[in-house]
C-alpha cells in the first residue's frame, strides 16, 4: 500500500531501478555504472564506473596504475601526470594538479597502462 502522493508514483524502496546495467568490458558480468568506491592499497578511492565492474576496475588500477610521488594517491591508467626526475635519474610521476606538482623541475607526461608513455615540455618557471 502507498500512502499516496497524488499524481506522483514513487517506489517505496527509495531507489530508482532506472540505472542501466552494462556489461563489463573485462569479465562480461553485468554491473551498474556510476560513482563507486574502490579499494586501492588500503585506501578507499572514489571512481566512476563506466565500462568495467568494480572488481575489474580495482584489479586494473592495482596492475596498471601508479602511486603519486607527492600525495601517495592513485594515478589511474590514461591520465595526464607530472613527471619528476629524482636523484639518480629515476622518474617519478605525480598528479598534474596544482597541489601535487612542484613548481619547476617537472615535465608533463602521460601515464598509460602501467607505464609512462610520454614526457614532454618542461614546465617553465616564471
Ligand atoms: Zn568485470
Ligand atoms: Zn597526488
């Protein structure tokens, strides 16, 4: 029984069933796209599920992602990053955000799948 908002048929569960189920690109299981929390190296990370289900997105980030050299947070595959060359020439990647990119001494780069695909254009210090 509904206790009735006239002219407004809402369902009592408070959830909409209109979320389109999609097939995961990796495991072919159905999943509901949208915002989700995945677990990455012990921290909860907000992400948007678009073409993969949650477990596959987790596995993909674990396998192909990187840790930000500045904040320690995850860098997702296919993301613009800042590249820093540390002592001994080791390259480190960081989020290309204002907070995570140091002024000067860094390159822009592109984090692909498990590796740095390109680094270019020295960030000018001015
Ligand atoms: Zn999947
Ligand atoms: Zn960061």
